[in-house]
C-alpha cells in the first residue's frame, strides 16, 4: 500500500490541530485531531480489506487473435477486466505491459478503468510485431485507489498469451545447380570431401591454435609436416554462416530480394544446427566491412543470437564491428599495393599465391567479403562447415574468398544469388538473360570443382525457369532443361 500526497496533507492537518489546541488551550481542536486520526485509520483499514476482496473478485484476461505471426504483420490484442458486481468494489485501473518487440498505433492506450459503477470494461488494440522470436505478454498492472484519494496499491496479474514471431516467407526457393532443383533439404548437406571432426581419430594438418597434446608425432615424421589427430570427443561439426548483406544483395522486388532468399537458406542451417546441437557461429559483412561476428558454440543463446541476426539483416550500411576488418596487412611486401585478381599479372599471381601459402595476410581493395574472412577469428575461419551466402556481383572477390575459406575450413558450401535472376527487366529479353545465366553457371561450376567446395544457385523457381525457357532451336540449352 502506498499513501498519497492527500494522506500527508491530512497528517499535517492533524498535527496542526494538536499543536494549536495545546497553544491555545482549546480542547475541541485536540478532540477534532483525534477524530480525524480515527477516521484516517478507519479509511486505511477499509481500503486494505477492499483490496483483499478485490484481488479475489477481479478477473483480468489478455488475448491475441493468433499464436503465430510473421514480422510486420498485425495482431489484435484484447485486454479485459471484470468484477463480480458493480458498486461493490474500489475504483481501479488496469494497464497492459506490451513487449518491446510490438509496436502500437500512435495515440493508442493499453489500459482500462473501472469506477465503482462499472462491472467490466475492455480495450482492443492492433499490434505490429517487428522482431523474430518467442514472446509472452507480461501480466497487467492493476492499480487500486480509495474514493478519497488517500491510498493506492498495485499488483500484477498472471502472464498473458504466448506468441511466436517468424520471419516473412519469400515463397518457394530454388536451390540447385545448373537450373536443377536441389533434392536434399537445405541445412542437411553432407561433406563431399574431407570430414574433419565427423569421424573418430582423423589425422589432419596442424593449424595455429591446436593443442600440442594432439600432435601425432608418427604422422608428422612420416609426412614431414606437422599433423594432429582428432578424437571422437571432438566430433561435433562446427558450422559458421558467412552472410553478405551489401547493397547489391537488395536487388529484386520487395520481399523477394537476393538477401531475402539467402536469409531463408541461412535460417535452414541455423535450425538444423540447433536441432542437432552443432556449434554455430556467424560472420556478417556489408560494404563497410564486418558488421558482427560470433565464434561457433553449442549454446541456446548462440542459436537465438544467430536467428535474430539473420532476420535483422538489411542492405543499409552499418558501422563496422572491428577495425581489423579494414586494416591493411601487407606482410613482407611492405609499401606495395595488392592488385585484384582481375588485374594481376602472371608474376604477381604467382608471388601472391606463394605469400598466402606461407601464411601472410593481405588486404584487397574493394573486397570486404575476402578481407572480412581474412580478419575473422581462427575459430570462424577453421570451422568444419563454412557456409557462404552471397551473390555474383564480384566474381573475382568471391573466388578469392572461397580459396581462402577452403585453405582453413574443412568443407565450404557457397550459396550464390545470380544477379540475372533478380533483374526483372532482363526477363523481357530471354536471349540476353540466358547468356548471362550461362556465364554465371560457368563461374559456379568452377567453384564447385574446387576440392571440398560445393556451390549452389539460389533464386526464385519462376525466374530460373523463365530464363531457361529459351528457343528450342538453341540446342545448348538442353543441358539446363
């Protein structure tokens, strides 16, 4: 119970009457003070008893018109309060506590008031949910006051309904190769090459960070290179999602962009890792560099963090997470400018390849995906399964990034959103669109031929089918039919 300002004014009045009665030798003033104090105690007793009875008779209910919803969709929230009988209760108000993930219309008020003449009241509000996750509407706050305004008391009701907010669906998604739909479920990909961490006692090359106690000295002497042995206790497959959300990933119609399709693929891997408790991490990159990274761990908060990050991604430039992402690393070639793969001479290509093999790091201008992966923590780069979700807007950069990933990770899976499949203007010129798709698919095949690398295309089934539906006279198109 809390007392109000009016209560303290009453106490002040009682004290004044007592002092005045003593100074003026006026017993009536003292009697009045005693009577006022008695009345105050009686009101306090009546209020406490009224609140106790009200807690038993008051019914407060909260409801939503659905239990599952997608982000940016609207639900109807209803708050209702009722008492056993009108005229036999204290005035009260009920205020709902709406979760921060929900947005109300301007001017809406999630509260109701019941004066002594009312038996029930309710309010219905539209709520828009903005963040993916599972939410429980907190209990409402009931505030009771007495008729004189001397006392108030608040208590909280039981929690309200639960709601699951999911990411918006982009409809059917084509994940495949050369126009053919991938039959296997996304997120359940099996290793095509090495299976580091999946089988007991596998021998692999030593990488910085491996404990010396796992070095296999016999294999090291036989192979003339340091090797370590993995044991069954280390067999959980660590998964890292590399998510590209640069400006080019915003191509496509609203709700059907490259990023929307790739997010759906990444979400499938996140759900799969959470289901089988694989360690999960992620690395997100925009035009400015790395925006966020998490090393792979098998914890509930890690799965939740990854799920939220996937659904919060957009193509707006964010503040880079670390300065090391964009810092220049020149190794021994101090003072030189590292050219991109498209402008390298044969000699430069040979020298740079030798330097990379020796473990040096280099910063490539205008290649945030490569540089971000280069600067990522060892736990990210050396994952058992590294999943790269990007587009084909910069083939040379993607080629560099995949090469870097392959040298560190056990297995690399690349999901590429072909730009031609998201260029709606090109679909009126199927010949041009088809030739662009052939160029893309040739690039995807090159990546797919790299050892321990698997590359897939991601897009709308309708768009891919439209591109491949060329003239029957062109026999080259039959291989994609």
